[in-house]
C-alpha cells in the first residue's frame, strides 16, 4: 500500500464520479484520483509496473469486468497482490449474497452508496483516516 499513491475509483456512473470528486475536493484530500468506467481498464492500469495506488474504491456492477471478478483477479495475480492495495466496494446493488461474495474475495470493505454529499463525506473521511493509519507489508524498507 502506497499511502501517497493514487485513489483508484472504478465507477461507471458519471454522477457518482462527480459526487466522489466533490467530496475529495471538499476534504482537500492530497492523493490524486484516477477514474475508470470498467474493470478491464482499471486492471490494465494496475498491471503497469509504475502503478502503486493507495486504495481502490469500486462499484460491483461494471461493464466488461465487474467489481467482484476484478477483485478476484487482483487477489490471484501474484504481482498485483504484493502491491497490498485495499479494495473497497461501493454499490447500490446490495444483498446478502453479493456481500458474502465480496468478503469471500477478501474485500476490505463494502459500503452502500450514499445518497447525499454529507453521508458520502462521512464515509470517505472514515475510510481515508483508517487506511492512512494502517500498516502494510510493503510499507517497510
């Protein structure tokens, strides 16, 4: 986990992207945000050797490669798993089976998409504060 790395946001809804960006700007969050509308484009980016993101915020329902399949690929790819990138889901498609599937693939969190800026700001603040304080195996030289 690279605490100064990019925040990868995989979200195909433009309104949700704009709301997330508004929240990060409101919080003056220093990490660069990189947006993808599908899992395949995100996977291609994450496989680049110079890609060392801080965290991934992903929708479940995505075109081309959905969030669950993307998380599975990250978990089973030896090089990508060594990057220790926290993977959190944000979705409106919430039912018990989807949440079980997410955690079965070692997701580090599952959040219901907030419908207001205030709720989303609260969630993003808690998430960023938590992960900034966490240690990861690749934080040690």
